[in-house]
């Protein structure tokens, strides 16, 4: 990081310190008393306390309550008003005559959402990492204005999901820019988001467009950390570019690729905001993903069925748990090495 | 060989020679052309949609309803003619002898229009078949979408802006203080349970808010924070990646500084506040930037907790626009542009910070 960055952060931190100086001074006497009473050895727990309280309240407790919700019925939010139903919520969600045909299931929307996610996640992740890797490879070449182009490919990450979706709604609408462009080439107008198959493809495209830059930046950093002398040596041996890519770049990039892959899966499984605004999950339920189902079941559709929503989110949580555990293991392993 | 080609480019300093020259004076080969073709196409694909929305937000309502859409904000030119209350639209009319004149339309009846010469209205009206008349257009930036949005009677946009700013600023300040306190404890003290505490904090990564939506809603409701901005601030202020990043940074600070301060009888809080925190500035900046980004863009939690229109954040208000039929596209576009603007501007100045932050931590 350059001197300019440090200067900038110094100034911003000064502002922050001025803003927070008063509470800090108010806290100080309390902390001094606590230090005298508890001793320095126990003081770290005081520093940890705010974090641990928030974690207990908004991470640990919710998991326990979620389990409670998933085994109780009724549309009442308060656990004391809910009656025990055992695994009935899970059974309802999983009940199907034919698992390949969602319309035979007791909760067909759940299965449609699961089915959509099962297609969406692999395709979206594969396309996104493919494009991100290609872009990173190109940006890693000897090009002019690399920082500029990196910024261009990255900046949609800064846009909120709602802004991203609104942008594409505006471009893809019937009288929108895309139809205008196709019209000038002699094509008829197309309803891009009201046809199930098209809406699904656009959902993938828009989410890739919005998030590709994030993974590209990580992959580019990975590429740049590969020592240049390895490439020099390959050049001496007159290795073909393809051979250099498959024998040097890919193997050395593998740890970064793996982390990127897992991160992308974790995020892709939880996709909600963009598609919610882009298509509303429609037409019909063509683009309804699993989180959308949880949101609808628990909050949007009356009567609210908290039990089913909790059961569905715990199943989602189990999937995410596996991938997050993998991610933590990998990134810690990477840091130790 | 390398020298030879360099000399050759120097001898013939053509435009192509300059454009095709790479760093080190080596001439470009076909892979460079593919590279730049990809970059140009990519730039177009990434930038054009957003610029299109920004341009569209400056179009008037009639300009917006045109198909095919015009690239630039345009308006049909009109002129004030004596004897008429409202301005008359101007047309280029091709006369039967092939000459082209500019005329103002008085009224239109079916496929015929009554027009007159704006310079000489006393000459009277002529009837022109409309296929001979083409409206005259000009580049025109319409700010009415923005003024209507910002001056709307209910003032919703201002409450949305206030709510979003409040959440972003307050949550970020709390995040920075709380997480740096935890990081300080986990990096500068040796105590039993330190590793467990770190593990517990990192384990919250496994509980994303999409998984505990219903219980968080219950807890927020029980705390009486439904439709309260604190209801979307408190659940998100502890970020495990933030604690981790700050801890890793504080580990690099020499312990001698702290020992020296203890010699001078500084309290532990003073050591944290006066010594460790200022030295952690670069890491705090990264965590702060990511917190601002996340809070400004938050969607699912505010969608559930903030259900009254006056409590909406910008994101919720913007998404809500789609529900109405007869959408006022102009105002929607203006709002989209306004919502995207702060982070887009911030990105221009902080690009290096943000991308290196992501590259080194993988957080967002």
C-alpha cells in the first residue's frame, strides 16, 4: 500500500476517532474499575464481551430457535404458542410421490426451488469461474492500463443487487435497449423475462455479470503470486502456451481456485436479491431459488408458515455447513503454509 | 533479434507501429489483438448497461416511451408562435417539389396535420400529410425525473436516504469498535480460552442470515426492534472476517509498545484506544470500507424487519417500485442512479484499496 493510501486512512481514522472520542472517554473510567476488580488476566473477556453477546443473540440462539421452529407447528411467531409436531415439517417438505415430478409433491414449490437451485448453482458457478479465470488470465498479460481494466471488470461488484437487477430489467424490458438493438438489425421484439427458459438464462447471466469481478480479483492476485522465473524457465524450454497453462499456471493456481470455487458455491446457493427483483422468481416458479422459497413461506405468503421455513433453512444450512467448513479448513491451511 | 525489431519500429514511427508496440518495444502479435478485443468487448458489456440507465434517467417521459429507444436524452424541438398558448412542435417537411422546410404543427387530424411557417405565421396554415413530416429532435437533458423524485409530496425518498445513511454509518462505527476490541483481546493477551473464543467467532461464518431468517425476526421482534433501524444494525455488527483481519494485523504490532505503556501506568483501555487502534488504521480502513459496502447494499434483513414505508432503506424502496403497475420509469431510473452513485464514486477513489482487500482476505 502506498503513502497516499496511508495518508487517506490516517485522515479517516482521525475523523472516526474524533466522532468516537467522547464515548471512549466515558467508557474509560468503567474499564479502569473493571481492570482493578477483575485483574488484567480476565480483562480480555471484557473486550470480547460485545462481540460474544451479539454472536450469542444473533447466531447461536437463532440456530437453537430454528431447530425449535422446525419441530413445531402453527402460524404463531412466539415459540410458547407453538405445539410440538415432531418431524412433520420435514416430512411435509420431503413428501413426494415421484421425486422427478414436483407437481406430485405436497410442497411442490419447495421441490421446484430445490430443482432450480440444483441447475442454477452448478451452471452459474462454472460459467462465473470460467469467465473470471479467462479475464484474470488476460489481465495478467503484459497490457497497458491494467488497473483501469481491472476496475472496469470489478465495478459491478460495488453495485447493490437491487441496482443490478433494476439495470437489467430496464435493458431487457419489451421496449428496452436490447430489443431496440435487435430491432435495428431486423429482429422482432422478444419478451426476455416472461419466458421461463429465457428468464432462467438471464438470471444466470445477470448474477455472473454482477459477481464475476469479485472472483476475478482473487484469481488475478493468485496469478500474480506465481513466480515469474518459472515462466522464464518454460520459455527457455520453448514450452507451448497451452502447456504452460496446464502444467504451470493451473497447478500453481489450484489452491486459489479451490477457495474461489467454494466461496462461489456458498454465495450461489444463497442467491436471492438479484433474482427476486429481476424476475420475482417467475414466470410461475421458473426462477425461484431455495432462499426465495424460505422467504415466501416464512414472510411473504399468508398464513406465514415459520415451521416449514425453518425446516427448509436448516436443510440449506446443512449444505452450507459442509462448504463453509471446507473453506475455513482450506484458507487456514493456506495461511499456515 | 530483439534489438533488430526494436530498431525497425523506431525507424518507421507510424500510428500502427505505436499502437501495436508493447512494453519493451516488442511488436504485438495476434494474441495481443485478441487480448485487446476481449478487453474492449468486456468494457462495453460491463459499462454500457449502467451508463444506459444513467442516460435514461435524464430522459423526459415522452422520450422514455419511444421505441426504439434513443441513445442520448432527446426532446422534440418546439417553438413559441404568436397567437398560440402552448409551444408548437417543429417538423422538417418535404414539399412536393422536393425542397425541405421547417414548419410548426398546429394540430393533427388523422393522417394530415395543419402546419404553419413559424417565421411567418401570418401566411396561414397549410395541410401536410404526416408521412412528409419528420419531428426535429435535439439533445436535451431532462432533470424532471430527479426533481419530481426529490420533491415528492410524501418525502419518502428523503426518509429512505436518511435510514440508509443512519444504518450505514452507525453499523460501521459499531463494527469497527466492537471488532477491534475483540481483535485486541485475541492478539495482545495470552489467556485460557483465547483459541476457543476465536473459533466461536469464526464459526458464525457457518450461520449466514439466510439460514436463520425466522429466528432473527423473532429475536428482533422480541427486542421491540421491528420497524426500527437498530433491528437491522444489531444482527450484523459482529463480522467474523473483520475480527480475523484486525487480529492478524494487530499480531504484527510489537508488544514492546504495550509494555512501555504499562510501565507508564496506562490502563488497558487506554492502551487499546491510544496505541493499538491508531496503529491498526490500514486494517480498520479495509474493514470499514467493506462494512459500508455491505450495509449500503443490505437487502434481505431490511426487507423483513422494515415493513413500514417510512422505515424503508433505499434498496427496499427501489425494489418496491416494481410492484406498482403503471411504473413511473423516469423516477425509478433516477432512483437507481442515485442509489448506485455513492459507492460508484467511492470506488473510483478507493479502487486499489478495495481490490487488494478482497484479494488478500476474500471478504466482502
